[in-house]
């Protein structure tokens, strides 16, 4: 797809998708590039600083639905970023490359399975397709805002 068209789709939808996944505390940078290793997209998330970088290979995007599915896939990876902190923390403790390779395989498989479960929950459990929802009604950000005021020192009487 054309790079500017992919950018337009992301700009139109990302803040709504971030809200749907409650990732507002994250500083998320998206980059459109050509990835050499065959990946459609990659996400690098740093849980310590709540920063994530998503790179999408726009040349591999087929259409708008594909862009949005790819974006949600990468946003889902941010949800398990705390496990990545663990992974990076133990790296220097594993000297055996074969052992590390096996651990990486298990980590990546578990990460993709978790991400798939999140996607299935959103898509099939809640009926939330990737992208901005046309039928969305925003709840009150603070549910307590609608509670009746409690008089100082008193109890609420019906
Ligand atoms: Zn993935």
C-alpha cells in the first residue's frame, strides 16, 4: 500500500484503539518502514518507561482491514510487556546459547498465544473489530462522578 494511505489509516484509528485496550499511559510511536527480516510489523515495548515503538512494513499491507489488524496485533504485545522486563533481566544469567534459544522460543510462542487470546477476546468475546468503533458510547471516565454526594460526616438516607 501507499505509505501515506497507511499513515492516514493509523492516524485516524490509533487513539481509539489505544482507548479500547486502555493503553493511554503508554507513549506509543509508530513508524512505517520496509522490514528486511520478513516481519509484517514489530513492537518493542519498555515497561519501565511505558514507551513502545511499533514499526509496520507498509509495503506488506494489503488493505485498511489488514493495517488495522496489524496495528492491533502490535498493540496487544504491549499488554504483556512486563514479561519482557523479566526476559531482559535474566538474559545475562543464561550463558548457554542453546538454552537461551530454547527459552526465547518458549517466550515468543507464549507471547503470540497470549496475544491471540487477547485478539479473540476482543473480536469474538466483545465483538470489537480492529479500528475506531462507530457505535461506541464513551462511559464516564470517573464512575464515581455520578454517585450522590455524601454529606460530611453523614450517611446517605434513601
Ligand atoms: Zn506478534
